[in-house]
């Protein structure tokens, strides 16, 4: 499959994605999106790999990136619910699951430091932290 480049990311983000070693695309579907395919999901979820979609907000990189969207949708193998993940987002002819996760006052977006890479690492942390809140049974 040829990876689409609907818009250019900055050099820093493209370098990060090259080292992250997952196929990726940029598309415009109502908003600008980065799709990271074959995104590895920790054990305990119903899928080992998904596509992670990140909306590139107007004004980025000065405007923060927020949330993540997964396709196919994730659930926990132990049946425990995943909070704030019920909303759906039509995107690229699929229905993505929105994970409503946000930065906090203790972890704000830092202009000149934060970027797509730091957001991806935060997404990885959200996936791991899901099991800290409510351990698998």
C-alpha cells in the first residue's frame, strides 16, 4: 500500500516518524490527520496493532495535539470498560474510537519542546496507564 502524503509535516515530525518505524500517512478529512499504521498496543487489549490517528490542530506546533483515535476500536480482554472511549469519529471511510485524553496543568504542552513525537509517547503512556487505574483480573 502506498502511503499518502496529503500535507507536509515539519522535518522534526517526519524524522521522528522515520525512526518510529511504523508506516504513516498524512490525510485531510475535515481536518488534517496523521495516521500511524501498525501501532503496537500493549498486552491486555483485543488487538496487538492498530492505526492511531492524531488530529493536527490549526496552529500546530504552537497549538497542542490532543487525544488519539484508534482503528479498529480497542477493548480490554478482561472486559473492564475503558473510560472516555465511547465516542466515534468517522475518518478515512472507517469509524475510529476516540480516546478522550488530555494534557493537564501538571503536564502542559510546551511550545518549542512538544511535538508529534512527544504526543505519541504520551499515547503509549495512556495505553499502559489504563491497566494501572483498574488492573486486569
